[in-house]
C-alpha cells in the first residue's frame, strides 16, 4: 500500500515537473555551472539532494526529482514584499561567507521584485511591481517579510510614490499570487511589532488579510526551510503539509528540545544555574538560564546556522522561542525560566520533571536495595534450613 502511494506521488511529481518546464519561463541561470564556479562538486550536490529529500520526509527514490526541481529553481517567479520589519530575514539569506547549495539556489531565484535588492525606486519600482504581478498572474509566489499595521486605517505604514498603505499593497499582490509565503516571524505572527502594547495594531499577514499563508517562522528563519518549501512547490505543484500555525511540518514538526545535543543533561537534571558556572563549562542544559527549547517547535539543531557550523544552544545561549507566536510576550524574560509554563501537550514543568527524575532514580535505588535485602534474607533462610537439615 505504501509503495503504491509513493509510486502515485512520484508519477504526480514527474507530470508536474513536465508541466513546469512547459509553462514557466526558461531558467535564468545554469545551476550546475554556478555550482562549479563556486567550487561545489557534483558529489556535494548529490549529498545535498539526499539531505533535502530526507528533510522533506520523502524516500530516496525522490532524489532525482529534488535535483530536477533545483535545476528549475530559477523558473519560479518571486515577488518579495517588505512591510513592518528590519529586513533581517533578507540579510540572513544574503550574508553567507561560504555558500552552499541552498545559498546558490537563492541567488538563482527569479526575483521579479525585491525592494532591498533592486536598483529601481519610486514610480519605476511601482511599475516593476505592477508588471510582475500582471505578467505572472496566478503563477508567481508572493513572499512577504514584515507585519502589517492596521492602526490609523493602515497609515502607520505607507509605501511608494502614491502613498499606498501596506494593507492595500498586500491585498492587491496576494490576490494574484499562486501562493503566499511569510518569511520570518514578523509576517507569520506579527513578532515584535505586535508585542504589547502594540500601538500600531500590527498583526500577521493572515490575520490582516484573512488569507491562508505558509509561515516560515524564525527571527530570522533558516534559509533551508525556505528553500525546501519552494522545492516542494516546484515538485508537486502544492504546498507541504502544515501544522496548526501554518508552518511546514517537515521543518517545524518537532521541538528544539527533541533535537538538542544537551538533552541528556536535561534528562539527568544537570542544569546551568548561572552564566559561567561549572555546568556551563561542561555544556549542561540551559533551561534554568532561560532556554525556551521545551516550548519551541523548529529544526534549528538539525540544520544550524552560519554555514551549518553552529546554532544558539551549541554556542552557549538558550533558545528564545522565536518560531512561536508572540514570543516577545509569552517567552519573556528571555534569560529566565518559565516555571509555570507547560509544554508538549501539558507536560509538567522542567523543575518538576527534574525533581521527579531525581525521585524516580532514588526510588529505583531504594527498590533495588529492598529487593536485594529480601533476596539475601531469603538466601540466608534457605541456607539456615539446609544446615538444620544436614
């Protein structure tokens, strides 16, 4: 049954990729030439396709299709909008010192509009946007970075020479897009713009417009999660399975806590009590100095940052929960534990679990001691009876 499902999925993928090559523009870049110029071998590319295939929760037979989707990456038109944000998401994708395949794919992307990167401004920029959404209506992906302020009828954020509100621009563009991807927690959940007291009444794109969005959460998010989502769209003509918050399950299906290399110390009740103590030097669990990993769903520990070298917990600082809604309010203070917060469907707090684990260990030792004592007494009694019998 499972084999048949995968065969049907593969057939659908092949048919869709053929349709992509017929209907979308010709590739603007030759991916393999770019990889060669950057010193990335064919073997490295094959290893990357294997990793992405596994990350997307697909069996190995889909590796050739992942490679084909990557080769067609520059066919997919992208209109990238900026609203209330710091441009940190774009900056995070641009600043790679040793580009890997994900970085190079993002360089080949068919960016029809991106205010930070394009040379045009004013009326010319507005004309470029109008042309892009007209030429690729129903085919382009709208990527949005930043929250939307609703206060003063949206006038806390105005854009372009005509002074359109962010809400007006967003409604116009998203209505013509094939899909809307929110990049970063600002567009996904409102983030710091929506934090208490939220004077501009900033909200997420989905809440402001009343539409469904794919939320690549994070402050900033990892480029792997964005690239993987676009590859899935190219392969299957649809968006990946999403959780209740609109995040791709393949990237946000498990907690930071589940991937963490410090998890054994948590299980052993070994916590850093304050910065720089002996536990910190030994790499113990960071919960008591504010790590929000038990409450946060993301794959940071698997994909990592800075060219895959490290991530916050590995570097010695706890997770701040930036892939979760309203984390500035719900996860604060960021460097102190939240003893009353439950997680994972109502588990007990870490302090209670730590105490419980210690109690279980003590109970286990006590039980072992009692069992040993009973066994020894029984052995002694048997030996005594045998001596009497003799």
